[in-house]
C-alpha cells in the first residue's frame, strides 16, 4: 500500500502501524502530485489519502488517480462537519471509504484506533473498484467527458414516481463500506409512497447529520438525523446517529418513535442489527429489511429477526456491491427473500418497478 500525507510524522506513524499489523507499505508521498507518481510506479493494492495537503490536495488526487491509475483509496478525514463534507465529495470522486481521524492529539488518537485503521485498509483493498466508481463514471458519461465533477452535476435527481403499497410500510436499511453512495442511489430512486424509512449507515457522529442532509436533497423523502424520541410518518426517513444505536421504540397509527441507545456491546455503532431487531419486535404493519454493501456481519441477525417476524427482506447483489460482506452474511442466514442489483432495490422495496 501507499501512504499519502503532508506530515512526515503522520506518514511514518501510519506506515509503522500498518507494517506492525502485517500490511506491506511500498511507498509514501507528501502531496497529491507525488502520490500519482508513486502509485503509478509501485501499483499498490490500496492508498491512504489525506484530504488537506499543500499543492495538489486529496480531492484532486483521488480524481486524477481514478483516471490515470485506478486504485482503491481510503480517505483520512477530520472528525468534523467540515471533514464530513469533503469526505462525501471524495467518495463521489471515486474513493472507496474513509477513516475518521480521532480528535485531540493526532498521534495518540491514530495509535489508539490502529485496529480500526488496519481493518479499514484491508476492507478497502478488497473492494470492487468498478462498483465504487460507478456513479462517477456515469456522471462523466452524462457530461460527455471526464472533467472535474461539480456539486450540482454530481447530485442525483429525486424520483418523482409514486407507488401504492399495502398499508403503511416501514423500511430499515443497513449499510457500511460503499454505503453512502449506495444508500443515496436507493433513496433517490425510491418512489413516494405511504412509507417511512430508517437508515443505519456505519459512520461517525460528526458525519451522520450531513449524510441525512445529502439524502434529503437527493430524495423525495423528508430525511433527518435521528434524535432521541424522534417520530416519523409517511414520506419521512431517519438516519441513525453515529455514536449511538437507533431503536424503534413504538409504532402507532403509521408513525414510528425511536430511542437512542449507547449500548457498547455491539461491534459497530450504529448497528443495523439493533434497529432491525427492534423493528421486528415493535412494528406490526408491513415491514421491509434491506442489506446493502458493507464489510462484516452486521444486519445478519437483524435481517433474520425481521424475516422471522414476517417482513420482506432484500439484499444487494454481489455484482453491484463495493464489499459483498454484509449482504453475503445476511443471505447465509436464510433470512433473505430477494437479491437485487442496486438499481432495482428501490423498486423492490415498494414491491414493483421504481
């Protein structure tokens, strides 16, 4: 792998952490321009890319890299709202995933999070790069070339379709690596219906509010970040807040009420398993569970619980996943009714064509 950061200290620290974990570091670079050269020369399996660097920064470097030497990229971003905005743009330009640098003393924070960093690097190295860069390639084709992606050009249009569903429909979506773009694609295509949606995307707290804003802009649904006691009804959606779990606490007259829980017994926070299990226990109306791209086993227990409660259950196809981990584990439980390519998921949720 190649480590890209303008700080020699950070390059050394990250390289040492990865090397100690058995990850071979074949090169380092101090800015985006140098990164392009080093990656072209060493052809690594994965690149860690800092966002803020003098000269050519991380965003431009990711875009150039995808054009010149396509390589899976893990962005290193600040644990702030500003860092979230830049990170989402990096994902649009072709980065596979991001690692949020802890606050406080950087060296101490990264060292403390070394296991998580190593796991993220290995996950990104195994990603399907074609799936990760699909949105970018489609936008370039629509624009007639590979010029820089603008925010307005990259924003998907919300579906104007409507659909009839059999009673008030509750949908729970779980995703991880590759999920931000996948969830945005599904929500952007989801027809307006008597439907309420809870989205669990593995993401830090500083990022989930901005993610909800992006989904709100991309979809016909009113999307916001979950808060303790929040309620949603038809045409509304919640994004589970990072740093806590979102449990469905009650369901009455087509309206959901959620409770935030900081239980640390789960391997990831927020966990789709927690939300899905609570939906299975509480919701007595039509229910759909969806597992999208991501690493690990989260959502497998939840989707099984939803299936046992009579819910329809959907998993994203291996061919369209950035990481076919979560859907694979969900399918292995025997609790998945349907497997669909990403672009068919929205239609499957409402039981017809999107």
